[in-house]
C-alpha cells in the first residue's frame, strides 16, 4: 500500500514488510515441500507401475512360449505314435497273410499226395477184381469173402462213428479251452501293453528330470554371468557419482579428511574376513564339482552345445567391454568439464566469502557436511576397489579354461562377492539423512530374480551385492540433493541479508545460481546416459536368454525323442507288463505338483517380505521428511529472535503506535476482525517458549493491538495497518498450528505403517507354518502311495506265478491229447493198410485227424513260447525290485 502522509517509511510499513517477507518464506517452503513430496510419490508410483508391467509381460510371454512348445511336442509325439502303430499293423497283417498262404500250400500238397495214393490203391483193387472174375470157379468163394469183408467193414464203420463222436466231444472241449486260453492271452497282452505304456511314461519322466537338472545348472551359469555384467554397469555408475561428489566436496569444504584412515582399516579387516569366507565357499564348490563330474560324464554329448553358447556369450561380453570403454571416455570428458566448473565455483566461493559474512554456513552445518563428505569418500573408494576386482574377475573369466568335465561349474567357482552383505550407510540424524538397507530398486531386483528359475546361495549373494550398489547410488543422489538444499538455504540467507543491507543483488549471486543450474543439468545428463546404458544391457541379456532357452528346448526335444524311440523299440521286442510304471509316473506327477505348490507359497512369502521392506522404507522416508520439517522450522527467521516483527510488537519496544490511542476509532470491520477467540497459550506462544523467548507474550500483544485500534486519535490508515498486523499474527498462528497438525498426522501415519509391517510379518509367519504342515502331509501321502505301489507289484508277481503254473498244466494236458491223437492216427493207418478197398470216408477222417494233430502241435509250441515270455518277465521284475 502506498502512504501519502510522509516520504520516509514508517514503523508500521517496516513491520508489514517483515511480515510479508516471513510469509513469503513460509509459503515458498511449504510449496517446495509439497512439490518434493508429490514428485517423490509420482516417481515411486511410476517405478512400481513400470516394474509390475515388465514382470507381467515377461511372465505372459514365457507362458505363451512354453505352452506353444508343449503343444508342438505333444502333436509330434502323437504323429509319431500313429505312424508307429500303422507300421506295426501293416507288418502284422503281412505276417498273418504269409502264414495263411503257407498253410494253404501245405494243405494242397497233402491233398495231392493222398489223391495219388487213393488212385493207386483203386487201380490195384480193380486189377484184383478182374483177375477174380476171370477165375469163374472161385466166384462163390469170393462172394462169401466179400460179404464177410463187408460185414466186417460195417462193424468198423460203426466203431469209427463212435470214435468220431468221442473225438467231436473232445474237440468241443478243446475248442472251449482254447477260447478261454485265448481270452486269458488277450488279457495278458493288454496288461503287457499297459505296462509298456507305463515304462514309456516313466522313461519320459526320467528324461524330463535330467533335462530340468541341466536347465537349472545352466541357469545358474547364465545368472552369474548376467550378475557380473550388471556389477560392471553399477561400477561405472558409481564412478560417475564419485566424480560428482568430488565436485560437491570441493564446493562444501577444503578441510582435511580426519576419519578415513580408521574406516579404511576396518574395511580392510572386513575384506580379509570376507576373503576367508569366500575361500571356504570356493573349497566347498570344488568338492561339489568333483561329485558332479561323475554325472557329467553321462551328459558330455549334451554339453557341447552349451560350450558353443558360452563362446557366444564371451564374444558378447567382449562387445560389452568395448561399450564400457567408450562410456569411460565419455565420462573422462565430462570429468574435465566438471573440473573446469569446480575451478570457477571455487573462485566464486572465495569472492562470496570475502564480500559477505552472512553467506557462510553455521558451524554445525559445516561439521555435518564434512562428515557426509568423508563418508562419501570412503564409500566411493570402496566402490572403486569393488569395480577393479570385478574387472579382474572378468579378465580371468575370459582366459581359456578346461571344459571337458567342469563346464557346468566354471561360472560358479569364479563368482565374486567382494563386500559385506549387511553393510549400509546411516547419516547423522541432525542432517535428516538416513538410508535403509532396502529400497525401491532392491524390490525391482528381487522381483526380476523371482521370474527366473531356481535360487541358490550364490545367486542370493549376487542379489545382495546388486542391492548394496543401488543403495550406494541412492545415497549419492540424496547427498547431492542435501548439498543442493544447503546451497539453496545459503543463497536465501544471502538474498535476505543483501536485500536488507544493500537493497540489491550482486553479480556474484547471479553467477552462483547460473553455475548451480549448469551443475544440475549436467547431473541430469549423466543420469540419462546411465539409464540408456542400463536399458541397452538389459535388452542384450534378454535376447541372449531367449536364444539360450530356444536352443536348450530344441536339444531337450531331440534327446526326448531319441529316448522314446529306444524305449518303444525295447518294449516292442520284449512285451513286458508296465502297470507299475504308470503308478510311478502318477506319484512323480503328484510330487511335482507339490513342489510347484511349495514354490508358489515361497513366492507369496517373498512378496510379503518385499511388502514389509517397502513399508519400512516408506516409514524411513516419512521420518526423514518429519526431521527435515522440524529443522526448517527451527531455521526459520520468523521464530528466531531477530525478526523485525518481534522487535516492533515486543512489550518493551518504544513504538509510537502505542502512544497514539483513541477509544472512539473502532469500526465494525475492526470489531469483526478482532472477534476471533484468543487462547492464552497459542501455537506462537508455545513456539516462543520452546525457543527460549519467554519475554514475549503473544496474548498481551494482541490485547494491546486491540486497545490501540479502539482509540479515537488514530487515522483510518493507521487503524487499517494495526488491523493487518493483528490478522497477520492470526495467520501465523494458524500456519504454525497446521504444521504441528501435519507433523502429528505424519507421526500417526508412521505408527500405522509400523502396525501394518507387524501384521504382514505375522501373516508371513502364519503362511510359513501352513506350508510346513502341508509339506509334512504331502510327504506322508507320498510314502503311503509308494507302499501301495510296492504291494501292487508283489500281488502282480504272485499272479504271474499262478499263470505260469496254469500254463504248465495246460501244456501237460495238450501233450496227453497229442499222444492220444498220434495213437489214433497209427491205428487208422494200420486199418487202411489192411483194407483192400479205398474209402473216401476213411480218407476224410485221416485228413481231419492230421489237421487236429498239427493244431495241437502248434498250440503246444505257442504255450511253450508264452511260458518263456513269462519267465523272462518275472526275471526282469526281480531285477527291478
């Protein structure tokens, strides 16, 4: 407001200006805090959203690929089975037709021979009859002989008919026995086919188990190589952050480092202990390597493609090393630019310290900055050592090594864990800088590792190393932000001092702000370059992993097809009972399902643990913000004793406003403004008491202002100024109350986060207990199922023994029947030789008896073959048991 009464500023104007400045400072601080909070929340939400989207896409893609490959394998196996069945059917039809043709030829030859014999005997009889007719004297005698022979032949015919009836009865009984035996053989054939199918399934299961073991081992190698690449990228990022922090250290202070030597010595001691642990782990891995070498001998044929894959990976590693070198050159150029900026900033800091004494930081802030800088130096040195060790390990891994037996365990032995897992950085609580051991990036790393295969101790340690590197990166970023805030605070103090003393800003302040803007831009550029490098590395590793999975699945498919063909060939030659194989495969399938359930529960447990860690980190952030708010409230110029407002409104102050009083100058506007309720112990009064300003009584100040406004000697402008002063006091009181309420809300939110974390931990423990109970029950069911399978195998063995005894009895009966038939045939032959005339009926009987004899001999040979097969099957069952 412009004042027309006088050219010089009055005390009321000074109080108004000071109040406006304090309000502006509070509003700026409030807006900056809100903007920081919203920015952090947005970044966290964006990171969570990106991570979940990536994980979901990867899982969907892997599930689609696996389902497509499984369907292709199933279709191929079905086609192969159909082709094999068609071939087997054709071969059986050909064999059957050949046997039928052979039997028909034999029958035709026998018929021709018997026809020739019949014609020869007929001619002989005709010659005898002709000779008898020529001898007329012997006709009567021949007739009597013929009649006697006729009667004898009729008797023989009747006896033969009776024998025929008996043979027909025996034939019917034999056919019934043959039918029963054929049914039993058919059942045995079906059982043998079932057992063959079970054996085939068991073989498939064993093949899958071997393939899963190979996949898990190769996955370990791939994961270790990937972790080495990620560690190299982290080392580069830490180098960039170290250069930035060196620049910030040169800006903050030039005092010597007093705390680095003992910490380095402690780091060396920890490194020695850590190296001993690593040596023990290496010895243990070498022992595992010797035990695994025996199993690798059987899988040497499958290791060759893996060796080729390793060679391709080494080439890719060389390419990545070239990219890392290029990035080093870029970082070197950026370092030179930073050195130039550092020199310019040193000059500006020297001029600023000479010109303005108020621009220097307080001693406490300087000590805090020095401690943070020393800690950052120590961690940068540790990260540099770690990076050098990782580069040495990479060089060793590139050297040629024997790959005949230890191809699987080569990456495991050369893994490096060069730091303590529990190492973390905690800053001084006064500087409001604390970093938890778990962060958002830790959650992303753990979720990415949960998408891929089995978890080993080596993998866990690599993940811990990646987490610590990301923590150090976050620490460096937060330290940079802290230094920026301190520099911003110093510039604000300079601005206030210069505006109050000189009334205008100096060129040095403009240069400082320009240099800070340039530094922030360079910091953002470095962060973008690091993100691009990290995305490039992630893309290459994803492509490599997909290629490896594709080649591995092809090899698994070929080996499984070869194994299935061998097993089918062996089963077609042996024809054994494979019922127990299906039972075993069912049990293995149940075990696999139980293992999948256990893995799912473990994933749920890990997810709960990550949620707990997330809540703990959010609690840390809330505490950090609370401490920062408290520190800014303490450093606020309004609440310290140096504010012009407190000097003007103090009861001891000799203000001319207290002398100009009129009881008749109160207006309705003033009464309405001062009608607010006044507490004897307001927020400003409490804050003044906390700061040690007990002389100031805010309630009395408000009362005196109200009394002054009610005087009649005051002008309207003076009344308006006093009214504005009272309203400003009320607004300040409200702002302090709102800040205290927000602080209490933050405390309440932190307690709620603690309670949620405790609930999640209890839920995780409950799930772990349920998982243990389920595993015990499932193990008991598996044991019971194996006992039932063993009992069923013993019952099948007893049934096979009974079938063998039955086959022997049938063989004895068939031999007796064959002996009887041979006796009948011999009798018929004797009768034919004694007879003088051929009889077609007798010839037919002879042919029938011969056919029966051949069928009995054939049945006897089939029974002998069946008995041999049963014996061989029993031997194999005994060998398996």
